[in-house]
C-alpha cells in the first residue's frame, strides 16, 4: 500500500556522492532504561531527575524506551528504514558502575548483543563514548571539575576500543560538549546542575583534555579506527542591535560554537575565553588536546539568540524573532542557517562532515486511526536535507546525514513531553508506531540510492 500523502514534499536529491551514509541517532540515557539492571551504576542524570523541579513532570529515564530489552525490535525498525548506519552511545556507568576500576561484564554483553543485531541487519554502528551520562561515582570525585577525569575517560575509551573495535570503526569521543558543560556547569539546567563561571571553564578544559587523551587511546588500541567528535553548531544572533546584546552574542558564540572544536582541531582557544581558561591550562595541554581526527560530527537544529543578562557568563538565551516559523517545541525553522553552518564548518575545520543530528520536536499524538501524521516534521526534514544538498553543491564536504531521532525518548529537562522520534513511542505500553515521517525518510533514502547503470556499475 502506498502511504504517500498527496501533499508530501518532494524528496530532496543530493548531488551524487558514492558512499553517502543515511542514518539515525540515539543516545544511551535517552532510550535504554534498565537503569538499575545487570549491575549498571547510577549516572549524574539519575540523581538530577530525582531533584524536585529539575525535569518536567518529574520524569525519569528509569525505563525510557526500554531499548535495553527491546533493541531487536528497534534494529528491525532501522532495517525497515533502509539506513546504512546507526549512531548510538555507550553508557559509561553501565560499563564502569564506579566510573573506573572493575568493568561490568553484563553491561559489555548488552553492547555485544546490539552490535551483533546491527551486523545481522547490515547496519554500520557509530559509537559515541559520552552523551552526558557521567557515572555518579566520578561526580563524587569532582567529575569534570577534576583534572583526573581525562585519564579516567581515556581508560574507558581504551576498554571500549579493545572490546568493540573488531566490529566498530567509527568512534566519537563526545556528543555536544558545549551543552553538557554550559548547561551542566554554567546555567544549572542539566546535570549536575551547577551555575558557576569558574566551574564551567574548568569543566570545559577537562572535557577537551579528555577528548585528546581518548583519541590517542582509541588510536593506540585500534590504529584503523575513524575518530571524530560531535559538535552542536548554530549561528548565534544578538536579540537586539544594542552593544550589550552584541557582546552577549559574541560570548555565547565563543562558548557554544568554538570552545571545543577550535582547540581540538585548530589547537587554539577562542580569544574571548582565554583569561577564564588559563588557570586550568598546564604546559603541554594544547598539544594533548589537538590530536588528529578523521571526521567532524555536526549537530544542528536552528539558530540561537542571545541577550545580555546578569548570569555567571553575562548572557542569556533570547527568544527568536516572533515572525520566525517554529517547530512544535518552539525551535526556529531556518534551513538557510543550516546550509550556512555547514559551509562555515567546512571552511573552518576542513574535515569530512557527517550531520550526526538534525530533526524536529513536537507533541505528536496518534489520530483516531492510530496513525501519527507528523507533516510538520516531514516539511522540516525536506527543507533541511534540501539545504544540506545546497551546501554540498556549494562545496561543503558532507558524507552522511543522521536524523535525530529514531524513537521518541527521554528529552532531558523536558522529560517525555518533547517528541523528536520518527517512531512514536507509547510509553505506558512501549508500543512503537512509525510516524508518517518514518515512511517519508525511508522513501527519501531510497530515492537517493545510487542507480545502477546498465553495466551494473553505480
Ligand atoms: C541535542 C542532543 C540530543 C537531543 C536533541 C534534541 O542537543 O544531543 O540528545 O536532546 O538535542
């Protein structure tokens, strides 16, 4: 049966790039659940969720999408989509319940099962080491505020590369180091909930050091690994033309767009932040941070807006202009900003780019027939994939695109309210319902599959 809606936007056609990868992304904490099963230790997020007022509706990720048990069904959905790659993260506290020391065999075995299921489905695994779920045991020892964490993270990377490197080639160290440090240490919105400028600078530098040391650790364990990091980059605009807001936007841009990618790839910190960072930088650190990388993971959703404010860093988020179209969760829709970000990232970092997250949040619900008609998400994806095609035609070296996300999941401080999945999850029953966007994305991938010529060559 053809589910194509009459109003369905045409599929964007990418310039032909043999080997272009289509995928979906998820993260461990947002989908796995099984929070206290098989020896998993608590993460900072488990405690954060239990603090009153931190997460909408008091939601927790104890069960989330129950992917820990339902991964065969989820891999089956991926197979139906026709994707070539799946980006997921490993839960550090599932592997090291104490953060270091003794590794948890049952935790490792879960990822063995997942990797085997992906291999069976012909889907390449893209493994990210850190998507924000720091073991609580390490936070108790200072977490990202302690310089020792760089070594703890490198040890974790070594184990993961040794254990899974026979089946995984693509490794990412961090997902969005800007969000976990800025929201976690400067603004207090994410775990561990600290709002302090000095803590932010310390955490940022230690994350960068951990990235460099983990890169070396993976390379030592698996010389043929393709290693990258994943950065959320968004054009940052002042809320008004006032000098104070202009300065605020400049500072947010430094913290958001340059504080991690610049040192790790260009061996330099943004000049705006050097004074704050210098107390934490030891001789030789920049050389340890800026290690050769193979690819750049880019996450992008929308532009952001800043205004001057009396916060630890002197800025606050501002609303987008009223006339800007918005997604169901109020994020501005601006595909040209995506195209420009891709081109700017290409020029600034000169690495092959994989779009490791892009997608649209809403408050989807099934209709009376049980279908989930998320036309807004389809329009968003069509416009953004089209903008990516424009960036490719203008010269950006883009090698792949991953939708965020396969499943509706635990969306951090928004709990289960904001749904980003192309598959609807009915959380009480854990039933999965592919949304209209799921079918659209599958057809978009198929429409872009290289055609075989008469000679049978693509
Ligand atoms: C990104 C995160 C991801 C998810 C999406 C909506 O910032 O990496 O975990 O929350 O936003």
